[in-house]
């Protein structure tokens, strides 16, 4: 089955620790995206990548980092510099031929 | 400034009671308007893409329409399983990257 997987589904961390969220897709999409979702707000773009070994900051990149070493994978690291990291994180992918994006199941991160 | 708003914030319907959700947008250079369905704790599920004013798309009890300033998601004779948050998003043409802007969503509850 083609799709996007994210792991883990739930993640708990102590304040001051870095944490990495996984995102893998087998849709052969060139572009991949990371969004953050908070209650009552629209999805906000953290980082995006349109091609392997290249990525760009989105609207709220501070305190986050990414890598894109393979077409299928786009991991997101939430660093200790992110002031309010508790949120639902969504990974998405898309192709040049389609304007819409497709989403993974999400990772809920709780930092205490 | 590019913006997407949705109304109402929440909607409660009796089973079989048809209604509409609204998505209003102000963007420059629309490339597409999307509707997604999101169940609690899950990633958004793609429903429709609309490209130009006057366009309509249907899927089961859902029908999406588009004008130059807004889109409606009509729900005909809803069932309890239609309960979810419905997200609207627009893709705009920018110089280096097509930006996708999400609205905050409408939470729909269908009561048996």
C-alpha cells in the first residue's frame, strides 16, 4: 500500500531534550512537509523539502531542524530551543503533477 | 495578507439535517482550494481539490463548490460517521514555492 508513515504515534520527553520524529513515504513524491497543529489554529508549516538534499524554512522553523538524505524520508528534530514543543506534528508529501498534499497519521509530542 | 477563515467554528446537526460549511479566502494567485476531513488524533484525509470559480465536486454526501472569494462544503442528509473536523486550505503561487495556507477548521457533530 502506498502512503505516509509517521512514528512514533505518541512521544513523551523531558524539557531540555532533543527528540526526532520520523516520516517515511512510498508515494514517490519529491516534496515533503512538516506541519504543527495546535488546538483552534490552522496547520502551520515548519519546514519543507522539494528535492533530496535541499530544504527550506517554513513559517515557524525556530527550534526545529530537518534533513532530507533520501527521497522517502524527512525526519524532524525538535530541539531544546523550541519554547513550546508540545503539539501534534503532521508530515505530508506531494508531487509536481498534483497540487494537493497527502498527510501521515501524525505524532503527538508531549514535553514536560 | 493571504488568509483563510472557516465558519462556523463548530456545528451540531441532527442526523439527516443538511447544512453547509464555509471557507473564505483572500489570496493572490490561487492554484487550488482543498478540503480535508480530520478525525480526532489522526492526520487529515484529502477530500477535494477545486481549481476555479464555478467548479463543483461531489463525493457521497459531500459536495464542494467554489466562488472567487469562498468555498462551501455542503453535507446532504449527514450521518453520525460524518462527524469530524473539516479543514479548508488554499495553494497560492509564490516566487519560489507554492504556499499552502490552512484554515482553522469546522468541527462537525452529527447526532443520531
